[in-house]
C-alpha cells in the first residue's frame, strides 16, 4: 500500500513537471511573437507570468521534499525525485530567459527593426523542439532520444554565431544600429542559453537511467 501511494505521488510530480514544461514552452513562443510584432503588452504579460513559473517550481520542490521526508525512497527512487527537482530548476531558468527577451522587447519598442527576423525565430523553434524532445525523453525514460539533444544544440550554437556575426556587421557599417543590434544579440544569447538548459535536462535523463554523467553540450 505504501509503495502504491509513493508511485502515485511520483506520477503526480511527473505530471506537474510536464505541465511546467508546457508553460515554459509557450513563453518561448510568445516572447518571439512579442519581438516580431513589437507587442509591448504581450511582453509585459510574459514578465508577469514568470512569477507563476517560479511558483510552480517552488511547489514542485516542496512536493519533492515532502516525498523524501515521508516515504524514505530507495536509491533509484531518490534519483528520480532529485531529477524532477533539477529539471524543474532548469525550466525555471528557461522561464527567466524568456522574461529577459520580453524585457528586451520593451527596450526595442517603437524602433523599426534593422533587419528581418529570420535566424532568431529559427533558434526559438529549434529550442522549443529540443525542450519538447528532452521532456518526452524524461517521461519515456528514453536515453537515446536524450542523447540526440546534443546534436540539436550544435545547430542552435551555429545559428547564434551567424546572428552575432551578421549584427556585428551592421554595427560596423552604421554606428546608429549599435544599440538595437546589441539588444538583438542578447535575444539570441538568451535563446542559446535556453538550448543549453534543455541539454542539461537531457543529461539528467541519461544519468537517471544509466548512472552516467555525460556532457551533451560539447
């Protein structure tokens, strides 16, 4: 009976974590939408919503602590609980990066963009795909799927380098573009960090299932 209760509570934790992942995924999409449309109101909503993401992470952490304290889990179960707590922390940081993009949208408000947004939305799309895949790998305990996240991260890094070089060219050609180009570089940097955090989630999946510490973000 005690084991059945534990497994039910663990399932609830996993469901809460996946729901948090969905929340974070939506904020990535909305932050890029706010940037592309220069939607100040949407940007403010994203900033406010970050408090809800933080609260969700704290709630998951509290449940993890209660589960450890009351159920005295075995080593494998303890690893699963700690993985949930660590992944929730990574999701919270991803939420912080989307909030950072929203704050940059406010700084860019009213300024015509110096270039069409092409690679930045591609970075966001790839980051969201990575996030979905990493959470699926966790839910399915699929180590091979988790290991593939590292290859996707290489693509995001390449896109970031491309954005950086292109915007640097704009700044060198016309100093008046420096401020906006710097803000756009920071947007791209936040997206690159989102991909890195997602890779951390995949690494946690590998450790949970194989006990291996791997570096997928080479």
